[in-house]
C-alpha cells in the first residue's frame, strides 16, 4: 500500500520536484535527524556524568559517616580508660 497525496503516490509526486530541490530537501532532513541523534548522545553522556557524580557524592557522605563512627568509638574507649593515645 502506498501513501497518496490527492490521488497520487508520493513517488509520482516527487517526479515533478526539480532534482536539486529534492536533493536539498533530503539533505536537510538527513542533517536534522543527524543533529537530533547527536543531541541525544550528548544528553545521554551528560546524564551518565551526572549519575556518576551523584554516586560519588553519596559514597563520600557514607565514608564520612563511617569515619565519624570510628572516631566516636575511639573516644569512647579513651573515655573508659582502656585505649592508648
């Protein structure tokens, strides 16, 4: 089944378009789709970097909490008099 415009198939309609205008139109369509794909790739890469940054920030926070727990434990031992300086 072919798509039609006012009873003509698209292929028949394109026969009446001058070659250079058709080529230009197809080139513009290809360029815009290529630009769209490039933009999607850039956004995807940006999203990946953002996610990595979020993961690193989470890990830093987690490690800071663990360090604080260790320091508090050391102070408890020193307070009890069992630990050495």
